[in-house]
């Protein structure tokens, strides 16, 4: 199987062409957000506040990177368990994100929302945070710096490896049908 090169922001045509199991190399800008950042985004919206960044068209990576060692752009940057963000899927997709990336299964509601919003879910490789960090070319905090590693970062990545775990039709790599 060949790797598919993808540039962010990912357009609708690319999203609709990707199928579960496709191996992808992602390049461009991605945004990070973990549990606490998702909660903060939800709080901002409930309070009627504008977010300090735009999520339209973005790929959200569920990661809390470790501090970089001297001479490095970022520390270990492996994915966190995506199911913890499932309660926020509707909010995030309604804000215009086009892709999510982490590790592990997603709930049925999130799968249906991916179909509704024509978005996808990528899985990347747990336990490979040091390797994945080498695919990150720059890193900067863009919001919620008080959250430490759970702040929202902008990452510029080059050939960041991922697999399409749930495509825009709701087909799920974690479901085995006999």
C-alpha cells in the first residue's frame, strides 16, 4: 500500500476521497487540543466569548507535548486517547474542523458526526512520541498557555504519519465485519 501525501488545510475533495485504512503523510499546519483545551473552548462558547483562534478547516491533534530538550523544536509528541474528546465532537465539528487525530476508537455519536460534517478521524502511532516529534518542524503556543502541555499549539509538520481510522462515510478501521 502506498502512502498518500496530504497538505493542510485538507479540502473537501481530499476528505471525500480518503477511505478507512489509507496511510497518509500529513504536511502543513495542525492545531493541538487535549481535554482541558476542549473544556476551555466549551466554556468560552457558553460564555459567549470569541475564541482566540479560528478552527475552520483545521486538523486537531490530541497531544500534550513534553518540553523540548536543548536544540529541539518540541519534546515527545505522541497521541493521547481520542475517546476522551468524544463529548466535545459536536462542538468542535460545528466550529469547522475537518479532521481529528489521536489514538484509539471513537464512539458511535462521533462517527455519525463525522458523516454529518464530512470530516475524518486519523489515528497515529501511540508509543512513538519521540519519532513523531521529528516530523514537527515548528511549534508555538497560540492559546491557553496556562494549561502547560495542554495549551493549544500550532504545529508545522512534514510527512507526519497517520492512518484514516474513520472516513467521511463513517467506515471505521476498528470495526471488523465478518
